[in-house]
């Protein structure tokens, strides 16, 4: 063989070997690789709950910022299996949450959760997840209801929760408290934030002493009451129009936390005599819930479909329906039975893993 020929043969051999070399390197780095952000071309909301001994992501007793409503272990919850489940999408793996890279990526940025106590629930969990990865980092706390602002020093990352039960306004007027379905006055405090995560649903069906308004107003018309699902749809539409008109989505990323389910009806999981989640210690096996999605999810989806600007649905409904075991029930520092909120640590950590996945991809 001529020298020239040999050179060519070597080049061909090198080219043929290189993919195999790459594969070998990848295989040894597989674990690390799984933790690196990937573009996920799969539906991360389709999957099932699997036991994972490496969970929970943190020990809630070391989270100094946890509110008693969510602090199930402190209030004596005896079973701890609910902490051990990881959400496994059917066709891909979620990246492992990494607080340091989260803070690095969002250096100087503000993330605001806007909505009812379910927003507070998710915000609380994200605070604990970040704190446990950088426990030495100081957190500066500002404000109080309706705006609470926790800033992670050095990185200047602010996690803000803005308490707004309906997103649209409730205004004190001479006739009483008026829920204005076509008015959204707080928007100026939201629209320049880097990342917005909205939610509203829980309060639209509240009646009696817990209902925080006396009248509903649409335009110039005042009503004593109306169909609540229709009211929800109108309020959401006002919010949607505000997004289209006011939010610059090239600068602000907008997400909506999907409908968070409750567990007060055992018929939904084949225990028709059960009326709450008190005795539930296991998730529902499989990927589907007997009732399918609640009606409110369809209303939400319809409204989101009409928005021109990009709004990402954090589609946590089905995976949360499967977690009848993840509520505080009576372990919440109050007398009541809570099958609405979620223990922290717990399910809302998964919501934040999904949020993280979406934000880094
Ligand atoms: C949300 O996820 C569930 C479960 O995978 C799915 O059935 C539903 O269609 C999804 N909703 C949207 C709007 O993607
Ligand atoms: C949160 O606090 C940080 C640090 O003090 C501040 O820069 C930021 O403007 C605050 N955000 C809100 C929404 O109050
Ligand atoms: C869950 O379902 C799978 C598949 O149907 C089955 O193999 C498994 O035993 C079930 N687990 C429990 C705890 O019921």
C-alpha cells in the first residue's frame, strides 16, 4: 500500500470508530448525562408514580421557611411512604432537580407565583428545594400578604408569591364586596417579572361565610350570583386578554399551574364510603384517574387555546389526581381535614421538577 493509501485507510478507520468511542464515553457518563438538561421530546405529564429510595429531595425539618399548613411531619404524620414516590414519564426521564444550576441559570431574575393558597403551596416547596441544595445561602425575606418575596442572596434570585384568589379584582364598594369579572388591576405589578406562574380555581365554588364577595359585576351589570363555571371562564378570559394586551412574552415567560385536584370522594378510587383522604397512604396505581380530567381543566384549556401569546400549561392535574395519599389530611397544625393542599416535602416538589424541566429546556 502506498503511504497515501495508508493515510486514507486510517482516516476511514478513525471515522468509523468515532461514533463507537462517543457511545462508550456516553455510557460511562450515563448517570451524569441523565442529570444534564436535555430537550425532552416527550409528554412529561404522561406516566406513573414509582418508588424511589432517593426521595424526598430534602428533609422538611431542615427547611426553615415552611408554613404549618404544609408541614405534615411536624404535625405527626406517621406514614412516610408518600415522600418516596418519583414521577416517571412514560417516554423519557426528568432531569434531577439541581438548585445550584437553577440559581445560576436564573441569576438576577424574579419568579412570581400568582394565585390562591395552591400557589403558596408550590412556592413554599420551591423555596425548600433551593434551600436544601444551598443551605448556607442567606434568604432575605420582604413583605407580607399579598406579596411575599424571598431573595436568595449572591444569586439575586427572588421567589415571590402574590396572593390573588381570583386573579380578577374584588373591590369594596358601598353595596359590599364586588367580584369584578372584567377587571384586573394588579397586572402592573406582575407584567415585568421574568417568570410568572398563575393559578386560580379553588375559590370559584366557595359559598356561604367563606365566599369573599357579595356581588358579581360584569360591565355595568351587578348580580347576586351566577353559574360558577361560567364566572370562572369569564374571569380567566379577562386574564387571558390581559396577557395578550399587556405582557411582553419575549421578556416574560408565562405559565399556568393546572387545576389541582381534591380528594373528598372515595367513589373516585373505588371506596364509595370514604369521604376524605385521612386513611390514604398510597398513590393510585397506573396512569389514569377514574373521573378523567375535571370540567375546570377543560375550561382552562379552552381559554388557554384562545391566547395568541405563548402560555405554557404546567399540566399537573392527572398526576396529582393519582396522589390521594399526598394531602396533609389532619396533620396540618389545625383542627380541620385538608384534602386540598399538599404536604411539603411531597407532591408539589414534583410540580417544581416539572417547572424546572420546562424552564431549562
Ligand atoms: C394533561 O395531561 C393529561 C395526562 O397526560 C392529558 O390527558 C391531558 O390531555 C393533558 N392536557 C393538555 C392540555 O395537554
Ligand atoms: C424582591 O426583592 C428583591 C431584593 O430586594 C427586589 O429587587 C425585588 O424588586 C423584589 N420583588 C418584588 C416583586 O417585590
Ligand atoms: C400496579 O399495576 C401493575 C401493572 O398493572 C402491577 O404489575 C402492579 O402489581 C400494581 N401494583 C400495585 C401496588 O397494585
